[in-house]
């Protein structure tokens, strides 16, 4: 499997600024952005080329125009109410992939929270998570050895991020990673809204023997600003029956195990 190198922190922050301007204005000019952001015109063209690859902009000689909006990011309370019954079924199916003796990572999120709820009655499993809500759900589960990453709490998603969180993963290899995403695109791969979340998720993929993505069908065809990994790094994807034939066939062509809950 090929590896995707995440963008540098300065690159990610700059691209968030450019995208914000695109969403406000509809278009941007290279000659304006370069001095505004303190980088060369070559760097700005590279940023716009990355957006074009994601299908977010149409480039012109001197700049770019917004082609489609990245999906809106909701806070954790808003996400709780979105497709909740689907998330519960996806979480229940994902729990069937966890065996006694497993060492797993559960990413922050509401679909992964549904998985955590299903694990409370299991025995002899070790869970590392960067999700504060997931840690709370499993805190009193007697059969679960719980590990929580250090780092900074991002209150909007209740996820713990940053260099401390990344360092916590460095010394481990896990049997399985259960990963939630904000976007899944056949060409661009798995994406999320926040740069530090994408970087930590990328490292989770590196530390897991098997990568299992939990995603309701509304996420397909969406591209958020920060790529986690391409789909060739994923082993299994669990979704619902709302998946389109285009995405069902495309994922199977890529060699993923596709599990569809009714």
C-alpha cells in the first residue's frame, strides 16, 4: 500500500485561510494572496492545485474560483442528532469485529461513540482513544482497559489533539483502528475538517494492522479540507444501505471489504 504524507502545519493553516477567503468571495487571485500570506506565488499556485485535485476549485491563469463548498462542520452536540439510528446500527456491526484480547484504537466522533457503547459488555480488550466522550463511555466498563491520549482538547469535537497525542501513539501497534471521517471520496480519499485531527488520524492508520472506517452514506462524495489517507490504506468500510451504486462498485474495485447495514 502507498503512503500519503500529510501537509506541514504551516501549509494546512495557510490553506484554511485561502479556503475561508474563497468561501467569502467566491474567487481569489494569486497576486493578492502571495503578499497577504507571506509566501511566493509558486506556493500559492501549489495550494490552488491541491484544491483543484480535491474538486473544490476551478483554476484560472491568475487565480481560482470556488467550484464546490467543503461540507459544513458541526459541533459534537449537533452531530449527535444527525443520522443517529444509522450510526447506532453501524456501531453495532463494528462491535462484531472486536474480539477478546484485541488492542484497538477508537477515533473521536459520534459514529465511533456508537461503537464504544456496544463494547461496554465485552471482556479483555484494550482501547486507546483520543475522544473525551468515548473515554467517558468506557470509563466504568469492567472488561475494557482504557488508554487516553494526552494533548489539547478541541471542544468542538471533544477530540484530544496535538504533539502529545501523536507521541502517545508512537510506541504501540494496534490490532484494529476504528476511524470516523467527515468525507470519503473515491479519488481523494478520507478527509476531515481540522488539520491536527487529520495528522493524528494519519498516524493512527500507521500504527494499526487493520483500518476499519465507520461512515454513514451521507459522507460519500464529500471532500473536507484535510486529507487523512487515500482509500488504498483502508481494509474495511462499514456503511448503510443508502450508499450509491457508484460508491459501492468503486470501493469494491479498490479491494475494500464493504459491510452494509440495513
